[in-house]
C-alpha cells in the first residue's frame, strides 16, 4: 500500500479521499488555489501545496504544478477525484512519465472512452447494446442530414468529445437539422476544441441507469450493481439512488454483465461507470463510460457496505479485487441529494456568497469503516460555516446521502433530512429537492430524464408555509434581542416593554424577504398579559429562548411552536416545521439615524471583479444613477445609487476583486 498520496482536487471529493487515507494510515497531500487557501480540504490533509490563482485554469488544471507538488512532497501516487484532470489522458501520461502512480485507468482506456464515437465503435464490437445512430468519421453536413432523415425524427446531436450537457441538441424536424448542426458544432468547438458530432435516435422518456464497475491489473472485473440518475436539470444530475428502482434480477444481471464487457473491451483498470439509457421495462443501450469515480458513488457504498476509494487504492497498488462477483451483495436502498448554491426558480443559475449559517441534519461524514457499518444519514461536504461559495468552482455545498431498509424508508429519511437543513447566505436548492422527493412521480418511481420539465408547474408552484408560526418566532427573537422579558421572567429584568401601572404597545414593521412584501405586527403588554396582533387577529403571545444556539419557542393563542432563528443584521431567518422563511425587521430608528447622518452604504451583492467605476469622489448623483459595474458568475451587475446624494469616497478600482458584502463606495445622501 502507498505511504503518501496527493489529491489533485478540491471540495468534498478531496475531503472524501482524505478520509479513507486517514483510516488506512496513508499520509495525504492537498493542493489549493488562491481562493482555497483556507478551504476545508486543505485542513483535512496532512500537507498542502499552493498551485496557483483562483481560477481552475490557473491552478487545478495546471498538471505540471500538481506533479511538481507530488515530487516535492514525496507522494507516490495521485488521486484525481472527479472533474478537472480526472479523465485527462495527458495528465495520466505525465504521471506515468514522472514515475508517479495515477490512481485511475490506463491512458489507453481514457483515450478510448474520451471519444463518444470511438467508444461506441468499441462497444459495438463487444456486443454491448447501442442506441441506433450514426457514429462515423465523415462529418459532411449533407451526409449527416441524410443519416438523420433515414433514422427518423426526433434525433439527438451530441458532441463526440462532449460532456456535462454541452454540445447537445434535440432536433424535432428535418428542416431544423442544418441550423441545429451548425449550433452544436460551434458549441462543441468552443467547449472541447473538437466540433465532431454523432447522431442518435432521440428516445422519449428515457431513464438514465448506470453501473459501477471495477477491474484490477490481473484480469479481474466485477460490477457493483446499478444506480438510477434520471432526475436531472440542464443534463446534470440532481438525485441519485441505488439500486435503480424497478429492475428485475435478470435485467440487473444483464446490465451488469454488459458493463463488465465494456470495461474488458478497453482493458480497464480501477473504478469506472458505464452509463446506459433505458427505455420500457427491459431495453437498455450504452451511452458512455466515465473513466473515474462518480459524484454519486456514495449510494453504491451505502448499499454494498464497501469503501470504493479503498478499492481504488488497492487496485492501483497492484492488489487483486477484494471480492468476487459472487461475494458482492446488495443491502437496502440509498438516495443522494446534491445540495447546490443555486436559484432553481431562475433557471438553476449558480448563487454565491458566504455561508453565514450552515447546519446539516444529524449524520456523519463518510461512515464506512473496516466493519462495513453504515449510518442512516451521511453528509459529504467540502465547506464549513463561514466559507464562501465563489464564482470560480462548482457551487456544491454538500451531498446528503441516506440509507434505509427499502426505498420507502430511504425516501422518508431523505425528506426528514432535507427539512433539517439550514443555510443562510447564498440561495440553495434545498426546498426544491424536498419538493421532488415528496412528489408523486419520484416517490412512485415514475422516473425519466424529463421529470423536472414535465412536472415543472407542480414543482415550482407556490407553497403555503407556516407564516404565523414563523412570524411568532421572529418576533420572539427580536423581542429577546431588544431586551424584552420572556413569559414568566421578572419584569425587573426587562429593558423595555414594561410600564409601571400601564400598558405598552410596539409596532414591529417587517418585510417578507421571499415575497418582497411589507407588513406589520403589533406587540402589546397589558400588565402581565402580552399579545401579538397580525392581520386583524390578536392572540395571547408568550415566548422563550431555548438552551441551544438560535433556539426559540412561542405560544400564539393555542398554537405552540419551536424552531431556530438565525439573525443576520436585521434579517431574521426562521427555520420551523420543516420550512425556511426570512423576515427583515424595518428598523425605523436605524433608518432615521442613517438619514440624519446623510450616509449611504453600497455593497457588493456577491464576490466578483470591478469592471467599471462610473463616478468619482465629489460626483453628485440622482437616485438610480449607475455607480459601479461588477462581473460575477460571467454576468454583469450594475450597482445604482439608492438615493440622491454626493459620492464622498470610492473604495475600489477597476480590476479589483471584492468579497460578498464589501462596501464599494460611500454616498452622502441628501
């Protein structure tokens, strides 16, 4: 076994690989960019080496620096994780030339599967089922048009060197083919430096079912069963589960054996995933092979009780596979949800910002040990509270994995786990994931790659939330912060809300952040009887703070509720009854003070770069006047004046990188 390995990746997969190294007594080396100097994966490893600037092109894709780091630290092998250089044959070749073990398949296998067209030719020779299509070298536009016409529409155009949903077009009619082909080729050339395409018959309502395979250097090869990854947005996976629901034992075995045949066809070594498109109850076709560990590998670990990273290390050392096919067993059901910083309602655009508050459900990080034990809830994450989701990398916050005795139990466990997630900072897809998991199509196993689009109206419909209960907790947190006494406390401890021989009334002005609507609640105390009035209904109101951080409880009339409230300035983030809501307290005194002092603060809405400064100190502006333009997530954001006034100081220049919430300039408001 190796004594030390370098992990050529970041985020949760780097933390995941480091966990297995730690359990096996193997020293680990992290690499990091400027943006990741204080990242979780750096702390998870025994050593860390800086390799460049914030962007991937300046750091994690500079394989000569990664190899130099391995040589400098004495690492015997490099684990590429997934993404970045994990399927880069030049990197694998460079590792081999440097005498460093690449923990992955041979260079030839990466090259063979790197081209979709070449891979399909190999699969055809190995008798692996293929979707009807054209995979030839001749890329003449008229020939491609004839092939598509003969195949029958709809057809799918795919970049031969593509991945991640790029370079793909569905063509419904012959007359649309030429324009779609030109567009597909442009995107393929831009994204992959190769405009070659292939054509396949477009299958309606297909399932995406993949098989985990493993092969050693001694000729052994097995399949570790299957996963369903059908639920996708923008051709990227959202939910994965193992085993794939609804497969008969015979079909599961046939797909597994086809996957092993695909691996043997390219003399594969290590962990790989053979992806199939499945139609109907039993027909499946080869789609592609990913020559690395997959993001969704934890669900396979949960149902097999195996550590796939350990298998990778042992195979890379030349050891035989730890188990034979007959020894591999399935146990229970596992589901993985990918928690992203993104806006589902805005086309799943990535979101950035500091994780001001991050609380995951009770669970453990990577829980498979030597005894193959499992935890009901597993959390794989590469970030911590206080970290920033930057525009430079994938915006994943965590992978939430659950295991149950059967699919129904796993679904219930996933629903509970998602309801326990608390994130304050960037927008997330947690609520959207909860909607999918509890939706009738997903819970009923009616799975296909178009599930989200087909049920878009239902999945994005407004949901009635426990508004009054959340408001009561927000008021409880505010009154506690402002020095009010909880029910049963001595009035002599109060800093406000108590009057000798008299009542007290306070209007609490709020803004519902999610719906951007203003409203007010009235808190009153007549002697020892506090009340809260909202929307014309007045109820007896008592509250208390819990023992744990951010914990509050309240009674509003006959309703008793407990939850957690995280206060970020004047925004109260309330987590109760499995829902998240946010209320901004309209602090009229603070607003009046700002107006009195004539100050205006303009802050960055997210991390980014200043690309234009449109004013200078002394400039007089009107409300709405553009002041600064920022670039973040490849989009421009113009910062406008919130009110009329004079710019007294500009704090950043063109080209400066600014953090989320950074003050950009000072405006003296009229």
